[in-house]
C-alpha cells in the first residue's frame, strides 16, 4: 500500500518544520533531598538556544546538585528535565551536551591529545585528529598536545577540561566553575570562548563564583539560595536601578533639595549618590549638573553607574525568602 498524503498532512508537517527548536535546557519543579536536608526545592528555569545563562548563589545553594540532575548524574525526587527537547533520562538527550565538572581528574599517563581522543570515543562522535588539535589550540594547549597530563598545572588541566567539553561539537555546554584555577589571562580566554559559542548558537549554562565574569557574558541569571530560586531574569531586570555619583564642593540646602528632586539621595562627606529610575530620561544627568553649576557648586566628578551584580546578589541573599518578589 502506498503512502497516503493530503494537503492537510503536508500543511501540518510544514507547521512542525517551521517551529523554533526546543530550549537547550528546560526543567520544572526539581527537588532533591538527602536524608533530612533538602538540597534543591522546586527549581524551574530554561536556557534558550544560543543563550548564556549564569547560575549564581552561595556555597551550598544547590547549584551543582541542579547541574547533576540536569545531566542524569543525580536522580531528582521530583521534577522534569528536557535537554535539547528530549527527556534527560534518555541517553540520546546527552549526546550533544558538553560538560566540565567542578572537580575532575584525567589519567596522568595520557597526553592531552590522547585524553581528547578517549572522550571523543566515549561520546560516540566522529572528530578528525585535525579538529581535535584545533580544539586544543582554542583553549591554548596547541603546543602541549603531546605532553602527559600528570605534568600539567591546575590551570592547564582546567583548559584541557574545557577542550573535553567542546571537542564533540556540542549544542549545549554546561560549565561548573570553569575559571576556578585560571589566571586573569585564562579567564579572559574563557570569556572570549563563551562569546564565540554564543555566536555559533551554542547554549551555555555557567556556574561561577566570579560575578564579574557572569556580568560580562551572561544574557540571563538564575540566583539560587537554600535550594530555591531566589531571583531570575535578564541583567537589566535584576540590576534595575541606575545611579549617578557626584563629588561636590559648596553644597547648600538648596543644592541638596535639587539633588533629592532627581531621585533618592545618600551622602558621605563630599560624595553624593542619586538613585535614578531604571530607564532615566537622557537629559536627567546633564540638566542636574547644569543646575548644580548655576547654584554655585564646584563639580569635581560625575560618574553614572548601574548597581553591580555583586551588590544586587548580596541584596537578594540578605532579604528573607518570604519578602522576595
């Protein structure tokens, strides 16, 4: 019997083909308990294709446990996980996932090139030797391919771990503290690497204590605290308010009134901080400075700034859970 087709079936097939790809990561209601301690409690979030999502929180917040549940290394007590559109319980869901764990060791008697070759075989991928060499070059180990791993420094082992995570051409990369053993140059290299992955539409889930790195490369952030999602959103959504910091001489009561009219005001000696709306009028600061000068103030410095991610993170973590929005 021949295959039956119809305009309706063709239209349905086209509709499915036109759908955007599934999220790289989707998890809902993840929970994990170890005896009397709840490590993860109702965690839900998603990572889109080509998105870099930062996972932040203090030690013991549940970040690594969440990552292990996503990868099937720890079985959740409740909740669901999809990786690249497939249930994480299916081994096929992890075929296109690269992973750098926080703590790892490679066989010290193997060379860097042999470690990559081994992991390509374990992944069931086909990666030519030239491509594996290019991967080592990407992480700055091109000239150490033939050296045994046992002689590598911590930073070099970290670079090799990144190469292992990337060598099988993943569509999703999960990095657990990828810069913990790297010097400033190495951290800058990782930052460039993450931006390059994003440009290739590779999704990245980044767990890092280096908040400055997260702020530079992440599109969105999920903050965990005591196993729960304390806050989540884009950096502009999380950071919210903007500030302008001024150093002034000759401040009178009239001047303080004018400063306070621009927004909530704090003072420390000759240093003044005015909190502005999330999206202030572009004329707000120039008009303020012009008015201060007309009032006889000597303006030594004007520094527009946004609240840092570190300040916002600390503010969130210090707020009792029941008071968080």
